[in-house]
């Protein structure tokens, strides 16, 4: 590994020829809308990734199982949502592997994707993730749903985003107030633009 090169997480995937994108949900608070979100995803046969904190897994184990059984990818979002770059390698490992074990015991699934809280990372974070068998996953399209600007804002922000393109990773939060209400129209708009979902 060339020491001048920073280790980078994945912001989007190079899919020049294929009009595909991925929707991801960070699950760090609240679950009032999780079932609604799952119903909409099922209706449109869309599979997504849920990046879950340890606190969320602990609070809503039935939802973790439901998400897994619906065929969505389970992702790790740390135990306690810290800024990972402020932690020692041992503390990082604990933040990653504690959640890994919790989800494995619930579902039997070995998670492989990790989203750093706040999108904050450095080489040490990426290296620790690699040692723990994980890929770091960011996003290149932020729905800004956590700002609670409303349904129309979410749809417009995602579907007209300057970064939206082949291989984009879209960031949403299942606990945000308007996300579930915006999701179906967002999916339909992206389908109309010719995207399929992975």
C-alpha cells in the first residue's frame, strides 16, 4: 500500500454502463416507520441496506430479524455512534465487533459493510475495518431527510441531486420524520429516470 495514498471508503460504485443505484438507511434512532418502509420496498421489489447502531439493534431486535428476512442487507453503524477517528484501534474494534456479534446472534448473518457515524473516517478507521472483515461505505447522494424539511424536499433532493448517477449510494434514515412518506415517490421517480436498485 503506497503510504501517500489515503485508504478510501466507498462513496459510489463505478457502473458506467449500468443505470443502477443503491438506497441505504441509517438506523440509529426510532422505528415507528420501519414496517411502512419495508412494505413500500416489498411492493416495488427494492432491496436496500440498513446500517444499524448497537443501540438500535438492542431496542428493536424484531425489526432486525424482519429486515433480514425481507432480504435486505444488514450493515454495521457502530455500537454507540461515536466519531470513529477519536477512538483508539481497540475502541474502534469494540464499536465494530460488538454490533457484529449482536446481529450474528440474532440472524446468523455476518455483516460486511460499515458506515462510519457522521461519515467521519481516516486511514486508521479504514484499516481497522479491513482487519475486521468490513468495507467502509459512505454515500454520494444525501437525502437530507434528517433535517425534516418535508416530503417534497426529500424527493427533490435525491431525484435531482447533482451527484446522482450510475452506481450512486443514497443516504436515508428510517427514523427521520418524512422519509417513509417520501420513499414511494422517490423510488418511482428514480425508476422513471431509468434506474434499477441493488
